[in-house]
C-alpha cells in the first residue's frame, strides 16, 4: 500500500510543498500499551516503512527525478490538528518530521495483515504558516506533489 496525501510540518527544516516519505510512523495520541501489550503485540510503537519501497523511493530521489525537497523520516498521526501548545510535546516524545490524521491507522492495518506499506505526504502548513486557511490554500498543490512522487 502506498498512501499519498498531505501533512503538517513539525520539523522546522520543512517548508510548504516539501514531501516526506515515511521510514516509520506512530500514533502520537494512543497509549503505547495498546500496541505492545495487546494485539498486535508489537515490540515498538512504530510501524516501519517497507524496505523495498523505501529503496525504490531513495533511488528515484537520488536520480534527481523531482524538483522539490524530499525528506525521509518519521510521521506521526493523531485525530486532531496540532495546536502550538501540543507541538513541543510531540517533538520531545517522537521527534517526527510531520503529523497527519491517517498514516499510522493505515500502517496499523497493513502491519496486522502483513502488507507492505509506505506513506508519501507533502506539507500544507508549518509552524509559521498554520491553521485551516494555510491548509486550504496549500492542499491541492501539496496533494499533487505527493501523488507525483
């Protein structure tokens, strides 16, 4: 499964329109014990990106197939937009590049069913340009960038 879409930047090195390819993903708003002490009895709270899919993405990036910035790293998922007050907690606990509302859920289903998974998310908003207006202004362009990767 290759998931494309948009996300909000958490790491300040990201700009609107940059793309993040998930090396791993986690829920930032789910108790860790839910995943490690119950089904699916994971050793870690992180769902890993598929190695073969990551290698293919890295090869495409190394061959300069894209004109915008592409980063590889951690994506976290939660059920609500992140306020400035919740941002520092997420950074200190997970140190992700970006945050969205779907990636970990899809990765979770893929993990349980042993289906290879990777997420490709382009940035709609940052710490400097945030809120529903930034999301709406950048959503179409960012969506198209993630699809093109």
